[in-house]
C-alpha cells in the first residue's frame, strides 16, 4: 500500500515484468550467489572485468565498460565521436532517451546538437536517413524503439540504413537499452546485430531485471577513452559491486528467456482482441513489449486495476500516460517472468476486469 | 592473495581503516538490517528521502541529494554557481580532488576555469585568499586537506577566510569528503561548520565506511537545480538502494566514533616516535588521518609489510606514493575501527617490523 493504494508489491501476480522482490530479499539473494566474488575498486576487479569481457565478446567487440547508467554511457559515446570528427551534431529519433529524458545533458555538458531523423510517430526509414541534409558525427538508432511500443525495422531496412550512414562517414551507435529483447524477432545473434554498429549501449535493469547498470561496448581504444569520460562524469565509482553482481546474475538467469518473453507478449496481445476500446502498437508485438492505447477515463481504468489487485492479487496497469488525442491513454506492457507465470484464466479475468463495465 | 602477495583480506588485523568484510558478507549484513526499507525509483523513495532530510538537518541546511559520487556532486555545485553568476572561475587548493583526480571534468564538461589559491604544499591562508586577484564564482575549501595529511586551519583562520570570501561575493563550497572526521578537533557541530558554507559535499565510503555514495547539501532551490544536473550527468539512477542502505547503516554505526578514530590516530602517531626514518604530517594528527613520510627503499618497506602480514596477520602499508624528494615515500594512514581494535603490543610489533632491519 502507498497513499492508500495497492502497489505491485501487494500482488502475487502481474501481467508485466518479473517477479517482485523487496530490496532486502534482492540483497539477500545477491549475497547468497556472490560468495568468492571480489570487490572492484574504481573500475578494476576480476569479477567486474570478466563480466565486461564476456559482454564485449557476446557483441563481437573488443571491449566493454560497466557504467552506472545509460544516460552516462550514451552521452559519452556521442561526445567521443564529436571530438574525434570535429562535428557536434548527431542524428536520432525524436523520441530518443537522449533527447527526451536527460535534461538536454548532450547539449549542456557536451555542447552537442541534435538533428531529428524522420518523425516522432514512425520508425526512422532509409528515406529519412537520406533526407538528413547536414553532416553528423553519429547516427544513434534505438532497437527496439521504446516510445513506439517497441517497433523494429525489418532486418533488410536496418541493413540499408546502416549502409547509407556508413556511406556518409557517420559513426553508428546502437541504443540497445532493450536490445536483448529483439534478437528472437530478427533471428540474429547479438554479434550479428552489433556488427552493423561501431558502438553499443546495453542496459541491465529492464528485460534483464538487475538493480541498475549499463555497459558501453566498442573497440578497445573507444572504451579506453570512454573510461576517461566516465571519470569526468563521476561514474567511476569507488565500488560498483552490488550493481555488477546483480547484472551478472540477472543476465545469466534471463538471457536465455527472451524468446519466452516475446511469446508471452504475443499471448497477452491476443487476449486484448475482444475489447473494442483498446488498440495495440505494434500488433502483433515484435519483442516482449507493446503499447496498449486505451479509450475512456483514465480514472476508471485505474480504479478497476485497484479492484483486480484487491480481488485477484493481479497487478495490471502501473501507469497511464496521456496522448495528444483526448480520451486516449497509453499503457506500456513489457512482458517478463511474471507474464510467463500468469495463466490464461488469470489473464482473461484481469482484462475482463479492466475493460468490462461493472454491472 | 593477489599476484602472489598477501592483501588486506588475508589479515585479521590492520593499522588503518575498518574491519574487512567480503562483498558477499557486506551484502548479507545489508540485507539483514534493511527489512522493510523501500526501493527508490529515480531518486524518490521513503528510505532515501528520509536519509537525505536527516543529513540536511545535521548540517543545518534545507535539503540534500544523494549522488553516486563526489566527483559528480562537486562539479555540479561549481556549475550551478558559475551559471548563476556568469563567472566561470572557481578557486581551490592546488591538490583539490576536483583538480587532480577528475580528468579535468570541470573544464571538459562544464567549461569552468580553476584558479589556484595559495601553494600546493601548505593550507590556504587568509593571505592567500586576499592574493586571489580575479573574481571567482566559488571558493572550494577542503576540510581536512587530504593531500596534506589531513591538516586543518585553525577555526579562527577558517572563519576569517570565509568572511573574506563572502565579502568578495563568492559562493563558499565545502569539500567535506572527510568532514565527519574534523568535528572533534574543532569542537563544533556539523551545523556550525556548515554555517560557514553555502553548500557542502559529504562522502559515505571513507570514514563512514559505506560501499560508495555522496550527498550534496544546500538550500532547497540549489538542491532542486542540482537534481537536474544529476540527471544530465547520468547519476539519477533507476535504483540506488544498495548504496543508500549501506550509507545510512554505516552512518548510524560510525558517526559517534569520530573522536575515537582521532584518538587512535594520535596513539598510532606516538608509536612512530622511536623511528628516525619517519616524519609525520601533521604531527600530532588533527583528524583520524595523517601522512607518514618514509625514508629508504619502498621495495624494502613493502617486503617487510608482507612479512608482518604473514607472521602476525597485521595489515600495514597498503601503498607507498613517491614524493618529489628522492628516497622519500608517503604512507597515508586513515584510522578506523581496525585501528581502535589493534592493541599496543600489535602496534609496536608492526612498526618494529617495518622500521627495524632484520638482524
């Protein structure tokens, strides 16, 4: 309960995400599984550095560095390329995390300029890239595109975009906050996906489910330089071990389940079909996530969600975001272990409870 | 053992620091003591925010914000004042952490200029402040001055310096990485010390002994603005709870022991007296720390330290840093729980082992 409302912690079941654990339980589990693991000191430690090498290898790159956040990792990647090329501009989707969630750190800390590619409401296309009229240092692509419900370009389009960018001499950076989740759809290895890019950022607390943490992956020289910028950002911590252990353990636990999460998303998406007040994007889902666009009263939906939580211990709507269209709200659903564990009867009951007026 | 050498982890006793705990044991203890504590989300959480309010109150300021590192906290403080005043320069001691340990982040991220006050080998005096010929935005003072063995100005000199800086319209920022440790010498409360300053940075992993973490403390408006910069730096993490719980628990455990640590430092310093090859700075210590300047061969000292570790399980020299003077090295000793627990016979045996040639 928080402010008189039930929360995720009060529900044994959930339509999205992984199993809930309290912070104390999370720490206890970490302690149990990390006997013998060593403490890192300012970025140096056997456990930490072995994990970095493992992830770099998975992506077919020379090196990786663990950072507290993706905000730090991506700004640093953009800065390094800008300084190397003498070009301050980077191109990205208008809904990129760098652009909408980081208080313009790219501009205020790094004197970089953002060039939008395409429009905010569709994926970046090859035509959009060709329409970028100015030289940029980097093209940042996000796979999948989170603010578009996790949409993905086709593999052929992606290859064509990468080829066009390379042809113009641009650095290609992958915002891979959710890249783990797109490999099943593409049917490609992480190394095959990363081969289209010079540098990759990955996150460990979304699909992987760790406490926090990210990595920047690229050539040895790039990562060596990134570590200098990490120090400047204040991200070269005295000790990162709680995040490192959590990331490593969660990675080992969940990296093999990404196809299950995608399948779970498809199952949940299908269960929405009977309800006329809902539209999904994308439909069907191409990763573990999608956005449900709900027509009606946000207040009513949230009250129904509370009732379902109280009566069935199933957590459904965490948050409804307004859209420019009056009376339409988005619910972001990212499927995980909890979704896989939810049976069909529970799923149907939850959606019935959300979308059927109480008689 | 690491690379064939004994380490702190191999010794039951130590001349400096706190008790050694493996990362797994640290996490286990954290888990045990944090039942019921809540998980923070992007800087918001009951446990986190209550701890911030507690520290702000201790320093007599309106607000505080937890950050992953002091590097981040201090650059942010300097940036905010520079933007508010339109002055890019700040004054500080030449050995300030901001200047020597942060890869010039102040310049490369924030376009700030450093103005040295005084000389690298002595504390900043009132005369040094008067000699600063250009207007600066901020005067950053470090209490105690770590690179000078933890020296402290007298209280009267400190008050005079602060008055001079205020008279010139400068913001006063306290680098309080080790401020916990200087209150016993001054005989002042933290609020009395902080009253000389507009903003304060404190660290939780040095004397306090937590895993990592820092706070920036000041007016509500200043801290609100600092949170925007924290987001830009990539320091507004999805979840900080392992650091928060560790900082809070370590603070409660050790904040009342700072006078004991100072007393322990005085006891250790006295035990050095019989050995002509050692000079201490400061002598006597004014906090829990001091620097021992050792004449002779660094290799010989480190070999003797290994022998003491092997024969007596007492950890002594962690690192010897070269000085400009040939044949003179510094050993930084920061006293803590382990020092308090070391008995006089162990202390004498350890120093005898270090400074007496083997017969």
